């Protein structure tokens, strides 16, 4: 497991941090103690909310998977062809 490369951190007060995942667009507020434990020390094993962090995209199995997903999304956008509909007035 690893920490996602797509996280923005902001302090909310002296005791909490706000994390935003630009990958999943999820927000979460953690205590500074929990933030230090998980995101600095990378102590994942005994953290009780690990499943939630994984579901929200803050912790990933492999950062390469996130990169691949982004590349696939980008490739799909480039290759996608939206149909063009032409509308003509029938009033004369």
C-alpha cells in the first residue's frame, strides 16, 4: 500500500488537517496525530479507518494504477467522438 500522489493537505486548526484527493474528489478531516501516523510514518496496519481511506482514494495499492487510470481516461476523451447533430429550420 502507498499514499496517493494526488492529495492536497491544508491545516484547519492546531489539531486537524483537511485532505483533498484530486483523483477521487473526496475530502476528509483527520487529527494531526492520525495524519502523522498514516501519511508521514506510513503505519497502515493498525489504523482503524484504513478501509475508508482506501475507498476514498487516499491510500492506494499502487500509484501506477492511478497513473494508468488517468492515462486511460485521457485516451478515451481524445478518441471519443460525440455525434454532431445539425438542426435546420423548417419555417419558410
